[in-house]
C-alpha cells in the first residue's frame, strides 16, 4: 500500500508540475502575442492616427529641435472649414483659458472647454508662455496666422508640439499635429506610448466640431428683416 501511495503521489506531483509548466508556457506565449499586437498594431495606430504617409513624412515646425526623438507622433483629421475658422480655437487653447478641448476633469480642473471664441485670448504672440497644466507652461516658438503654431516644452526631457493647417479643397482643411520628445523612464514612456493618443484625439475632434460649427454659423444667410404690414 505504501508503494502504491508513493507512486500515486509522484504521479500527482508530475501532473501538477505539467500543468504549471503549461500555464507558464501559455502565459509567455500570451505575453509575446500581446507585446507584438501593441508594438506592431496598436502603437502605429496611436502614433499616426488619421494621418497619411505624406503627412507623417512632411516637415513641420520644430522637427530640427529634437534630433533623436524617441516619441514622434503625427495625427490628422479633416475639418470641413477654412483655416481662419480653425485658427482662433488653437490660439486660445490652454489650461484655465479656453481649455484643451479634451478631458476637462483631467486637464482643466473640471472647467468645460470653451464653446465660443474668447477675444482676450486671441492676441497670442511668439515668446508667450501658454499654460497647459497647473504650474506648467510651454513657450510659443512659431506662430503663422492660419498656418502653423509650435509650442516648446521646457521639461518632459525636451519636447515640441506643432500644429499645422493645410487646405485641401474649398471649405476643407487638414488639421495636423505633431508631438516629438524624449520621455524618460519606463513608466513615463508607457503612459505616453499607450495613453497619450486618447486626450490628443479627443482634443482634435473637439477642435473639429467647434470649427465646423463656427463655419456653419458664418455661412448661414442673415435673415432679412420683416417689413411692417
């Protein structure tokens, strides 16, 4: 009986060991597949959301500032509006200004981003400091009205944030943004690589919606006054 019990115990241990090895192998394979999907599917989508190959390759202001950027993201969206309908939304953006048109609870202290043009924020100039977070500012390095804007980060291991407006037809403009930098540390790199696309995408779609609404309001004919009967 003791010999049989010993053999049974050994067989049970072998069976458990096999299950553990299979589980470890499955975990490793899932990790490899998951990493491959992130690197070859998700990350390219996140870095180039909405952008064409030509837009990714096209030079934009600030490209020469960071020669060896480890993070280089170009995103784009078509806006059914002219550049002059989009530009005011760009120059007034900022923390506790018009907002960033993104997740206001996260980046604007819960204050809703503006739904209208704010005249006092339309005088942005090169050299101005633009707040994009509590106590965090970027410097306006390039400002070409209705064409391009470049913001330079003082920290975040060097970074530049470019915006460009490219007309593609009557009443249609490509809104393109490019973020380049060298984020330091694994945690920061993971947050930037995996999560930055979501607030950026929401911001761009927010600008698109507002600009298109402004263009529609401008193009609506002014109703003629009613004559007294």
